[in-house]
């Protein structure tokens, strides 16, 4: 029979060899801040590895510190309050864990449009720059001015899914896209920010060569210059559109076919006559499952 000490050592070994690792940065600390943009939580835990575990199971945890049983979890933005501090240390998260179905994640941070989960990095920007995001963090949002990015080929949509992002329209443009992703204009998944020039978002799934594709259209236009958290949640052949964590409209659509989607854009339509998008984007996420209402609301309330 294993002793308590052996069980403890075994537990540590399992934890350390799990699918995620941390690196220790000596002689660094964070400035004191209770701002939720930087600090996720602070609590007393008796053992260091309980703090490790807390960060592992918090999706947005990028750093943690452990000081005399005080465990503090920090977001990626805490890099802006990092300071030199003798005899202190910061633990930096290297990989991801417990993603809750998160398949692709473009956090848009520090002038990067990379996907931190599946390496589906945005590329080939046209009329795109990095700007401050809704919290004022510099170079942490994408601005498209009649512009777009390309997405690499992937099976982005296969069964139920949840697509979400923080988005701010900057100009009224006909049929401007959030995402248009397929193999051509007839076989694609479309999350649009405007039905015509109404600024009313809609969602459509097209699986065959047809000019008539069902769409689910919001009755509420987006206001120019306002950040919104928009979520398109697909489950059991029904799309649910949420604005700022609240269900706006739902409707029936066909399941997207399971294919490698080779023609995918952020901000560009596959129809030649549709102009590119004028909007700001941040914190783009695609889950391989349908989140529940509470999970969607929780995503909206996150300040990081």
C-alpha cells in the first residue's frame, strides 16, 4: 500500500507531466493591481501545486505568482504591469489546458494575429492595422478599413460550434463580413455584420450550388463606434445569435458539411461585388461545441 508521502509524490509527478508546462522567471513581479484586466483572482492556498492547478484550470490564466501561500492568477495583459523585483518570481504558462472545446483562439495581443491553440494564424492582411482594444491596451485589436485577413485551410466547422468575438463597426458597408469560410461562394459558412447596409448581423450556411440560402437575421442594428460581444452558437441545426451575452434571435439552418475549408476570410466576402469590412476585432474564439447560455454570458463578462 502506498504511503501518504508516496501518494503526494505521485500526484506531483502526474501534475508535472500533464499536457501543460510553466516556466519560472526569477527576479520579476507584477505591480499591485486589482483591475480585472490584469488580475483574475487572488486567494490563499496551502501548497504551491494547488496554485499551479488553479492556473491550469483557468482558461485565461497566463501567469501566476505564489507568495507565502498567496496564489495570484493573472491575464495575458499583466505583461504591462511586470516589473523587476529581487527575490520574486513569476510563472508563465507555455501551453493550454482544459480548453472546454476551444479549438481556435485569436486573442489579438502585442501586434499579433496568431492563433494560440491550433496555429491557424491569420495572414495576408489588406488595409489592416493593430490598435488599442476596448480596455485601452495598445496593439491588441485588429482594425480593418475596407480590409481583410486570410485564414489557413482547416476543418473549422464540423457539427455543433460556437463562434464569438468582440467587434466594433466603424463604417456602414454592404454585406460586410465577420467570417466567410468555405471552398467557394456556394459552399461556405457566413457570419455577416450587416444585411445589406442595415448593420443587422446575419448567419448563413451554404452546402451546395444554390443562389437561395436560408439566413437568420437580427432585427437589431449594430451602432457604429460601439464594441459588442457577438456570439453565433450552432446546435442541433439551429443557430442562436447572442449580443452582449443575451440571446437576440435563433433559427433553423442545415448542418455545415465536414470539409477542409480552403477559402476563408476575416472581413472579406466570397462574392466579388461585396466590399471588404470596416470594423475592429478582438478576442476571436471558435469552439468545437455549442456553449450553454451561462458559458456565453461568462465569456461576455470577462474583461480580458
